[in-house]
C-alpha cells in the first residue's frame, strides 16, 4: 500500500523536515521509515503530527483479501 504523506504535507504547507522534527526523528530516519515498512507506532506519530487519522495516510483505502473460511475474494474498506 502506498502512503500519501507527501501530498498531506503539501496540503498543510509543511516540509518533511518539519514533520520529522514534530515527531522527534531525523529527516533521514523519516524517509527510511516511510519508504520501507513503517511501524504502526511511527504511522500513529505521523498521523498525530499531521492532525489526520492513520487511515488517511494511505493512498488506497480499499483493499481485497480472501475469506479465511471459503476462500472467496472480499473487499475491505478502511474508514
């Protein structure tokens, strides 16, 4: 799933350096976290710093999975 942190930063008039400062990490650490596999804790800090919900950080709020019981594809919408 892709994150849309850059778009949120732009809409709020912030830079990634400012976001990193708000959550108490370096800009490089923020970049590594965003581009690799951020932890839920990091996503929560970013969301709080940007005054959004964690789910708002994701590009696609709908995902598909297979039902564990019957194997049919199901669609899950994050709200």
